[in-house]
C-alpha cells in the first residue's frame, strides 16, 4: 500500500527511514499486546510526508508521556521514548467501542534526499 506513494521511480525510501518505521510499528503493536489488552486493529495510510500508522487496542489507559530513556535497566520502558523520537504528530484517542487508538506519522525521505 505504501508503495503506491513511495515505491515509484525516484521515490525509493531511505533505508534508515524504513528501519525507523519498522521500530515504531513494532513498539506500538507490542505495547498494544503487552499493556493494551491486545491488538484490536492496525491501519497504515501513506502520505506525502511519510506513513501514518494507527494501532488500536482494548485499553482506555493512556501511556505516560515519557521522552527520555530509563536511567537504569528495568527490563522495559524504552518503547514510548523511542516512538516519540522517531515519529511525529503522535495522538492518543479513545475509541467509541472502548479502548484507544495511538496514531503517529513516521517521516519517510526519498533515497537521494538529504
């Protein structure tokens, strides 16, 4: 799906941006499974700026806004700061049927772009 916007000639995505995208998706889906009562859905919408992703879960609990990595190694706590560093326009919204949606835009740049 994202290839319709980002897969054309001259629009190959930078490898490091693909890695960032995969990390953000992995962290949000993992958090939905571990802390959100399970994954309720996933959406991806390509835009001119990148890929907007939305992860739906079954919990109404909003993640605590943490923008720094833990000072000690508690065995977790790295996902949300990682998402905050790699994505933008992050939003948390309640779902009418219960649970929440976390959406984020992961910027993508063409392979030849600075």
